[in-house]
C-alpha cells in the first residue's frame, strides 16, 4: 500500500515521535477520520492519537471511573463511586487480564497507549483540565485500555415472564436442541433478617454510583439495545440486512467515536470505537458487518457469609462448611482533587473513615465484601465472572479481521465478560446470531436442583452454592470456572423464518412460562441463563414490523431505518383496547353506578374517544419538537393527525402511571411491600389486568374497589386511573407544561418528553452549549423528542412518571446502523448522537445531532474514491527523526 505525501499547500505534514512508518489521515465532511498505515501497529498508534485529539478528557474520565480514581480528576463528589468500584475490583481484574493477554493483544494495547501519550506530549491539555486546576496527565498504559473495556461493558410482582412474548430463537423458527423442559425449581428462600439492613444499605449505595446505577436502570427504565437481520432471500437487492442500535447514556460527547482503520498488513475496519480502547468495536470490515446487544445473562452471585473473629491479617474469617477461611485485606488509598483555586494539581489523600475504608476485604472463595455487620457476624460478598482475567479485546481484535461466520464464532469464544448478543452478516449472503460470555455453572444447578435461594437472590456462602472450578482450562477459558459451553449458548445461522430479532429479550423462550429454572441441559443439570430479560416491547414491535415487511416484500434497506425510528407503544396496543372495553361496558345498561359515574365524566369520555382513534404512535405534536418525520434536524409544523396522536400519547403515559398506582402499588402498600421498578410494574399490571386482579398468590389486587364482580373491579381500576390522570394533567404537577388547562387538546407529548444531553460541565450541555439547539418548550429544560417507554426508538422514562419533569429521558440509541453485506462490499449508513469531537467550540462538537434527532444517517465511505470526494482535510504523519 502506498501512502502518498500531501499534494497541496493546504495539506499538512506532521512529524510524530513513536511512529514507525508514514500514516495518512483524511477527515471527511462528517468529521470521520480515515487512517491508512503500513502496519496495524501504526494504525492503532494513530487511533490512540486521534482519540486523544478529539476525546482525551472523555477517555481519561472513563478510565478513572473504571479504576476507581475519578475523584482525583473531578473532586470529592466522585469519592463514593470510587469506593464502590475499587471494592468490586475492576482495576484488579484488568491487571490480571493484561497478564493473560495474547502477544498480539498486548502489542496492540501498547501501540494504542503510545499514540495517546504521543499526542499529549505534543499538545497542551484540553481546557477541561484547567477548569479542574490540573496541569498533569497520567500517561496512558495498556492496562487502562483493558480496564476501560470491562467498564463499558417473583410471583405477582417480580415476574420472569416478559410483557411481550417475543423471543429470538422461537420467533426465528429455530429449535433449541440442547435443552429440555423437565426440571422443577425450588421455591425462593427467604432472606435472613440479619441481611435485610445490609442489602438495603448496599442498594442505596449502588444507586449513588452512576456506573452501577445503570445496571439497576436496566430493570427500572429499560436501557438496552436493538439488533436484527433479514435474509438475502427476502430483500430487494439480494443482500442480507443487518441493523443495530445500542442504547447507552446520552451525554456529550457521545460514548462512541466513528473511525476507519486500514493497514497494508490486512486491517480494514470502519465503524464505532470507544475512546480509550483500540480497534473498532461495532462496525464492519471488508467481509463482515457486526453489531451487538446485551444479554442480561446471570454472571454475578451475592453470598450471605458468616463472619467470625480470627487470627488473620484482617482479624476476620468466613465460615465455609464449618471451617474458618481467612478474609484477606487489600490496602487501598483514595485521593481527591481539592479543586483549590490557589493550587494546581492539588491531590489530597482522604483519611480512612466509615465511608472510606483503608482496605478491601476479600473472601477468596467468592469475592469482595460489599457490606458487613461484625456484631451480627453477617456479610455480603459478590462473585463476578469478570473478577479475574478476561479477553474481550482479543475478541474485538479478531472481529476486525474476521472473514467469515466461522471466524466470528471463533473470535467470540474469547468474549468472556459483558455478555452480548452479536448480529453478523457476510458478503457471501449469510447472517448469524451468536450469544457470548462466560455463564458459570453452579454446583447445585448442575446437580439438577436449586439448593436454597436461586442464583438471582442472596445465596448461602457456607456451602452448596459454589461455582464449579474447571480442572483443565482451554485456550479460550479465562475465568478458571466451568461455564456453559459455547455450543450450548443460544445461536443460529440463516434461520428458517428468514429473520431474527434481539432487543435484550429472552433469547430462547426460557422465561415465557414465568420460570427461569425449569429447563434441563440435555447432558444433565439445569439450563439457566438468567432470572428474566427485557420486557420485550421493543422486540415485539420489531417482530411485528419485520413480519409485515416480509409479507409485503421484498424488504428494502429503508425499511430497516424506518423500524429503528418506530415510536409505537406496544403496551398501548395491549392496554388501550382493555380500557375502551371498560369504558363501553360502563356506559351499558345495568352497569354499577360507580362505573357509570366514571363514564359520565365528560373529560373521561373525550379521552376515551381520543384513545379510540389513536394509532399508538408518539409524535411530539409541537413545531419545536424533533420527530422522525422531520429532515436533517429541520423541524416542521405537525399535522393534525400528529397533534391528535401526541395528545393521546400524553393521556396514555400519565394513565399508565396511575393504573400502576391503583392496580399494583396500592395493594403492595397495604402489605408493607416495596414498589417494583418500571419494567416489573408493567409486566405485573398486564398480568393482573388479564386475571381480573387475582394474582397467583391468591391476593385480589382490585378488591379495594368494593364492587362485587371481578371484571367490574378491573374496569373500575382502569377507568379511575384515567380520571385521576386527567386530574393530574390539569393540576399543579403539570403547570409548567400545560398551565392547568382542562382542554385535552393542549396536552402535547413534546412538552413532556424531553432530553438534555449533559456534558461534564453545565455549559457543555445541549441545549446551551452550541447554537441551533435551543430549548423546545419555554420554561422547561431540554429538546422535545418523539418516542416513549418501550418504543423501538428508545427514549424511556419511568413508568410511574406523574409530573412535567419526570418524562424526560437520558439514554437511547448511541448509534443507528444498517449494513447490507454482499458482492463488492458492504454499503452502510450510521449516525451517532452529538458529534465526533469532545472539544467544545469544535465544528464537529454536535455535527451529527440534528440528523440523529430526526433519524437520518450518514454513509460509510470505504473506497478511495468515496473518501476523496468527501475529504475536507489531509494530514501525513511521519516518524520524527
């Protein structure tokens, strides 16, 4: 490969210490850098350089978050998070992973780190550091790359069964030959009273840690991802179609950074990278396209430990099978940036206290102690598959060069932690879905029954619930534990139905019967992946759309983008007909007076008729809102149909919260039980409504209505929730949005459903950071956006939202990608939220945002001609003499 020197005076040539050969970087009109090098080593060096140039502060923030040293950067506000993450041990795990890295991986990590450090050595630090009174930058190390990669990645109320039965393998028409339905699961054991305060305390501490709170939010607010593929035999141009939109937090800069890496020794990959991590993590090369979603496999167990005083370094021991085992102390020290205007680089050591421990206490058999009550002799430990060496970056390294589905399968066996579903298409016209990640085999489950509490509750740390150790680890086995063999992980190639969908939903239909522990491995033991998955409204809607598109066929690429932009509420498809049936029944002769009174309420009647005409979509309904029907961020006036749909969406969203309050929370409160999260609440509400309020426990959740007939009690709950929602909308809770109006036509969805893309500093956020993105609604923060709870175009809020500030959202598609692998290459389009640059004031700070808000994309440019036509700058980087 020839790397030509700059051809004109406006092109630059830069000498860089550490490069071994020339590297050309062409930036196109979308701010994407196309890197061409003679070796993969120099391509990764330049990737590190460019990440530092555009995203250094973001990458530094992420590595410090994973390391548990964020307080050294941003100050004492991050100290609670540092304590929790240092306890869990991401940093310890990364050090073990680096020691276990392949020579090829280590070389890549070293090249990338050298590129970051070379940029820092040649440039002033970004302005963010000066704002934090910092002038020094800790050099990037290969361990930083590995650590950062890890960080990125019951009855009536807590139901395993999803809201929608969409399930990847059954819906694709594929069998699950290695599983049989035969086992009986044990009833969950009660949590010992001595552990209740510890669990409560740990939950509260977790909620205060942003990185860990996102794990809770997956259950509360449905953070996830979408992916699907359509067979070449069903598409308009005879190419398989691959779609992927991962859902992460939405801030500035965006989590992903698009790049194109080419080297003369065979690397040619384009797509999204993580600042701070080498290689392309989501994208395509010359022969395959890939994307991913999270699986929610259960790879973490909590243990109840019995703790006793002992003559050990920590003064404590845990009791296992009647014998004492030493608890090991790992000393730790915390520092915080004092943010002292009179001092630069003022890092103060934090003395130990009740909140800042001098050491992590480690139960070697299980993991770190996260909560302890020495007086009661109780503790909780966390065992996590990622606590030891893992090899995810080797998987990405191999994916960047994979030439076939077989290569992909081989690469993914190195993907140990942060279990993922991978969608893949290749230029030979095939498509596949693989799930990856080490799922531990528990001794009791492998023996065929649950001993005590199931894995998703707190397990007995004194014996019977251990992870099985692997006697002879193979080349792809990193953890040292027996794990579910890759061949038994849900997967398929070219499925019979011609499509598959995964949106964090149940991969194999294992929880559709509300029991995650009644499947047997054909070779023996229980087949267990997790207690439950996403409540599947996204997967259900994508499946609806794909089946319709296939029936109308052939399927075009634009249909994939249209599905990614879909804002129909699946829960409304379920609940609104039931609500209207209740309304119509309440108007019928002979209906109880209580129901007749609700139906006679003029506003209830108007709301019911508006819902009857609604198509269940969620446009903003305001001229200043961003909708998929807009173009390139240029907003237009809504049609009357969009306005009407917007009003119906508002009524339904507020009704949903009131229906949960009356149909679920009211009875739980009577029994002194806590409220479940959003997903659980929605699953429970559907379950109870379809059973006329009678739970599997036998409790009548609707008994409080006082009506004699169960169906009438159900109807009363549904209609009273509608009346209560309308009262709320006209009251002080929504005053900033609707000025206490009783006119339903004023209740536009865009006035509630808004987003602020937050930067580290307030003046780096949008709205506010850059012209062209002013607040959509006077007196209220944020940009108004279509979508809602559980829509394919994810924009989730809490299910119980009940005021004009609680329908805002902060996570969603961090990338929308559609690729069409086939002869001659992989035409593809994508988009990121925000922009390529993390430097405030750069023209690329928000260069993608308008298109992202209105669901447009930009084309991947991979050929020399495409790149040349779109080029805006060319730089030749050459080794310094």
